[in-house]
C-alpha cells in the first residue's frame, strides 16, 4: 500500500489514474478503523480500479473540544488494517495540508442545520462540508463511499455535491453492527465496559420503534415509548429520537404509513455520544 502524505503524492496518483484511464474509489474516515469502515473499502474495491482511504481527524467538525481531544488516533494500527485490507492508497494528511490558511467560507445547509445533528452540534456540518469539499478537490475520486450510519451527513454531502456540481458518484453503504446490534463506531472503544453492555439499548429502541411504526402506532406514542425505554437508565442522556422522511429529514407528525422513513437517535452514554438510525423502506 502506498501512503500519501502531501500534494505531490496525490499529483503522482492523478497522473497514473489519467494515464491508465482508471477509476478511483474514495473512503474518507477519521481513523480508528473498524469493520464498518472496511465494508466501505470492500465495496469501493469491487467498483473501482484503485481505492484510496483517508485518515484525518478533522478539527473543524468537532463542536466539543473534549470530544476532539479524546477521539482515538491509532494511526499505526490503522495503516496495518488498511494494508491488510488490500486498499491501494492511504491518504494521511496533516493540518498544514488540509488547512493551509484559516477557512473563511461558511456552509449553510438550510433546514438540515436545525434538525437532529444540526441542532445539537452547531457548526458540525460546516466543518464536515469544509473538509469533504477539500478532500474531494484534492483526491478527485470517481466515486466516494459513505455510511448510512451517519444518515444526516449523507444528506449534507449529497447537497454539497449537487450545489457545487462535484463530478463524483456518491455511494451510501449499510450500517455494520456488532453481534448484539450496536452500530460499529470508533467512539465505541471509548465506552466504559459497564456502558458498552448497555449500549445495545439504542438498537433495541430503534427496532421496537420500527415495529410500532409498521403496526400503525402514532408518532408521539412511538417517541414516548422509545424515550421512556432509554431514559429509564440514568447513564443515558437522550438528545433526540425522531422519525423523519428519508429524503428531507423533516420530522413526521403523524404516522400515515409513509415510506421510506428513518428513525434516528442520538444519546450520550456516560461521556460518549452515540448516534444510530434505522431505515424503513
Ligand atoms: P468516521 O471515521 O466515523 O468519520 O466514518 C467514516 C465513514 O465510515 C463514514 O462515511 C461513516 O458513515 C462510515 N461508517 C462509520 N461507522 C459505520 C458502520 N458501522 N457501518 C458502515 N459505515 C460506517
């Protein structure tokens, strides 16, 4: 595997891609790689000539400095995992490359800024769009792979691609889960052992809400029942539990049986913030 750390490495890659008329699949990550990330890499490997995975913990998307400081950064292990996966290139930039100068432009994603992650993490999507836009321009992929786990992020990035006419195909991949149902996440490694065993509660609440939705229960009853199940354990600090239209992410007020919808949850468990969602299609 080739490790690229700067612009000249990327220039060399682009010359090769152009000369061979090859395609390039790109997986942007913040590292602490797990099977979920690897599933995106595998998909990219099937659909492209070459695959490149970036590992960069982007400071501008963290609204909470404590979250940024404790975010895991096992870069040597990540590189081993990437090598083993058969990924062709790892892009491991430094802050000097990603933020040559302080960013002035700000992105505003309209209604997406006021719901769910937008509401609870002010400035988060501006940071995400800033870094993803920069990475798209630097890496120039044919296709870019993102996880449904970060549902609202996929909608923001689709908006970015459409509004700025990036010539990049977006591929959204299913969420990989631990055997007990917990969505895989780099932050799971930060959970205290006694919290790790409780974390599955979010998946259970989503699964139960899905059943209730399909049985025709009202949105407020579904929310009440899910909220009660989660907050019954004092270690959880629930931020939201929403049932939204999958395209617009607007919250449903009534259960008219509309599909596709997504049930989305965010909660702290101890100090660690977890998000998850389940799509009904
Ligand atoms: P992150 O390193 O957390 O920024 O994630 C990098 C990419 O991997 C994002 O597109 C995530 O949505 C995706 N991802 C994270 N967790 C999972 C998972 N459990 N299953 C599938 N994709 C995931």
